[in-house]
C-alpha cells in the first residue's frame, strides 16, 4: 500500500518546516514525529485560522471538509485521498494530510497542448482557449482508470475545485488533494475530468459509491452539517439509480475550474 494511505497521523510532535506560498489558504509543510520513531512523517497542515472566508461556504469549515473527503474515499474503497485527520497543531485546530511524493518523471495526466495537435489517442479535451501568444490551445486529460474513479468520487463529494494541480501521480497511483470546498448542498461540481460525461458507470465504481453511502455517514455527521450529509446521500442515490456520469450543467458556465492548474 502507498505510504500516504496507511500513515499514522493520530499522535506525535508536529513541527512546521515550510509553507506553500501558492496556496490560497495558509498551507504549512510539517513533520510529524511519533514518540520513539526514527523518522518523521511529512505532512501538509492547514490551520482553520488560515482559511480565507468564502461567500458560499461557512467560515471555519474547510479543514473539516478535507477530512470528510478522506473519510468518504476510505469508506468507499476509492483510496484516492491521502490520510487526513483533524489535529490541534502549532497554529491551532486544522487538517493534517500525509504528504504525497510526486513522480516527476511520470507522464502527465493533465496537459496543455496546441489545438492543432488534437485529437490525441487516449485523451479527452477539457476546455479550449488561447495561449499568451494567441495560439489556440486545449487542456486535456488522460483516459486513465484511476482518473475515472476520481471523477466518480468528485461527483459524490460535489467537488467545486478539481484542478490539474490537485491531481498527483505517485508510485503508480493517483491521488486527489485540496478538498476544502466540497460537500455543498447546492450543485457545484467544477472539474477538468468531464471526459466520461454520460458514460455508464462500471460495477466496481458503483460498488465504491454504495460502500461510501453505507459506511461514511456516521463520521460525516461529526464533520458536516446534517443537510450536507443528506445531500451527499442524495448524490450517491442518484449515481446508483442513473448508473452514469453526469453531464455538465447547461445553466452554469462555471463547470470547469479556472485557472485549470
């Protein structure tokens, strides 16, 4: 199993070692060292105090949503979100997530290419536009089984921000990070992974949805509002009933995150 999926983050001393300055909220690099351990675990710590207020999500809830996304991934057997827990860290309560070492030499799962190079076998086009030099370009994503499963998970989470930079390839696996704006009661799915829109769900994908719906609610009720948990269950029921990926909403132009990376 990948170390980001079995890391023990429930105890130890948390030391801040750096900060990710490109993040919109305070995001701190840390090392968690358990008593007697020879080596610490590299983690990402997001204190609630560092959350930027949003107009459409309650203040001080993004860390809880990060943990809730992990719990759904774990309960359903998606195994796409690194271990994420709540901690009372050096800057107060927040989420703590196991760091994922990215394979820099792996082929990209999301790419920006000139429009003239399309179509490309094994890839879907997400969005088209123009580069800085006015060259027509497109953002594309791979037709990849774990990306496809991530697209299912994002529907279930109602993920409002699945950018390319939130998809990490590591040791042959794929991970999703940055789930602070998930679980809204209103439809807010905003993703680059629309390549399977309308496609029939596979039995293994439906099984993940069914397990998550059956097993996740008790822990979700400790992290989310009751209406958010009910909306989660409604999304799961809709996926199970329709057995298909949804299409982008025709009445909402904001179905693709921007910037895409």
